[in-house]
């Protein structure tokens, strides 16, 4: 071997994986990670969740559908409990006007100033004609435009007390004339304006409306028209949902 040559260097042996030095270093790193865990772990989790949702967005859709279904189920349970608690006030209040004489009661919370109530009137009229075993119980619920709506609700209740509810109900929901012109409305409905006006201003009429508004508030009814059939609430004049609810109530009554 020449003076310039050096022996080939042998590779150094690495320390055993579980040597004391490696264990000490590993514990130190773990301690640092754990100390930062309140910040690092949520960030990692958020990134993992985000990446997962981006890769499979259907997961998010499924989760939203499940959440919606759960909330709807909770709302239905709450509504059914409220209906049970106020059953007589909903279905058996003698102060409420009725249309029809059938054993199945469909309760409608209605405001004559509600565009949806007016738009849905032909649907409800056709529905009643197709289902003669249904009685429509009308809850005068003047919440859309309270000052004007309350006047109309009182007027309708006064017409009911005078045996002319169907006439005034039809005029108020289908006539395009000015609803504030009670004289013209009375003429079109064939009412005695003086008699109906006197009854509309009675304390009993005001109390009936107050009672109905309180009931609607307790039931959580925030819009019109809203229908109640049995323990089912139908928002809006939806003939398919009404038909399904009436069919269910019909079967229930047959079973006794």
C-alpha cells in the first residue's frame, strides 16, 4: 500500500432502533407534538375532513339529508304533542266557522289578505267537492296585515253568526274588488251591513279572534294557509298532501 493510499472506510454501524438515545429523542418529539396537540390535531382533522369531502361530496349531501330528516322528525314530534295538548281548541271550538258537514275535519288557519290563501281557494273548493265526508273548520287568523285583516276576520265571524259565512268567505277570497269597502262586500255577499257591522264590533267576536291567534302562536303556526288534519300539519294549499292526510284520517276513523 502506497503512502497516499488510505484504507477503505467501513460504514459506521447505526445505533439500534431502540437504543437509549433513540428512545430519549422519540419521547422528546412526542412531548412536543402533544404540547401542540390543541392546535395541530384539529388542523389535521379539519384538513382530513375537507379532503374527504372534496373527494366524496356525496357524503356531505347524505349528511345534510340525514340532518334534515332528523330535524323534521323532531319537529313532527313537537307538533303532534302540541296538537294533542290543544285538540279541543283546534277541532271543537263552536266559535269557528265551518264549511261542510262530513266527519273528517280539516282545520285551516286563514287570512283574507294572504295572497296564498286567495290563490289556493279554487284548490280547496275543488277538494271539498271531491271529498263530501270532509268538513272545513276555518280559523280566522289575521296575521298577514293585522289592522286590515282583523277587520275582515271580525266581519267574517259576524257573517257566520248570521248564517251567511259561506257567502262572505267566497267573496273575500275570490273577489278582486277593494277589500276595505265593506259596504260593497256586503252587497255582493247579500248581507245586512248594519247587523253584521254591529256583530263584528262585539266583545265576543274580538275574543274569538284573540283566542285563535293565541292558539296559532302556541302551535307555532307562522304562515297562512296552514291546515291540520288529525295530527298532521300541511303548509300551503297542497292537494296531494291534503289528500294523503285526509286518507290517513279516514282510515283511522274507520278503525275506530
